């Protein structure tokens, strides 16, 4: 999901010529998404600063877990930054295909849960902009699900 969103962002922010073939545009947006989600400094921090011909699959899985990207994105970023030789890239591609990881990578990423709205509701609660019952309503939770020790005293509306 993150990669797809970043890919679509690439379509919005890059000024790709209308004469560019569609396949090339898609490749550009894929590279944009990879760079957006896994910037060069982080790639170098994870995989080192010199070109390598071999990468252990666990290194790719670690990057996957840490940055929320696929193993293939990590591999492509290494290749794009010159940190993975052509022979190393081919070898990893073969291993990924042979293990069926092109469509079903190990260690599936867990779905992200956006928390900004929840944080804003709790901020409004402590700033006494609304009541505990209104906070529960906004969060679509029963009042009993909100821990009173975590919520402090019953908030009162600011405009009472």
C-alpha cells in the first residue's frame, strides 16, 4: 500500500513529458517510490557504502521490516545506487523467483494503523475541547474502552 501511494505521488509531482512512453513513466514512478520510501542515506546505512556482489536474504528482510518496503524494493534501491553489482542483482532476482517471493515474500508486512486522528482526539480531550463521551464517539469506542487513568479528569466543553 505504501509503495502504491508513493508511486502515485510520483505521477503527481514529477513533470514527466507527455511524449514519454507509458512503460517508461511507470518505471520512473517506481524508482521515485523506492527513493521516497528508502532514501539513499538509509540504504547506505543498512547495506554499506561499497558495491557488493552478494546480499543475504535476511538483510533484505531486515530492511523490509524496518522501512515498510518489499525485499525487491530494497534490492532495486541497492542496484540504483550502485551498491549491488549486476551479477549480484541477477543472483538475487533468481533466488527471489525460485522461492516464489516475487508474489509472496516471507514475513508479510503488517497493516499500518494511522494514529494522527486518534492523537488529535486525545489532544482535544486534554485541552478540554470536548467531553470523554464525545472523544469516545469520535474514536468509535465505548466510553469504557477509554482508560480513565490515561484520560485524566472528565473534560468539560470549552464553550459551556
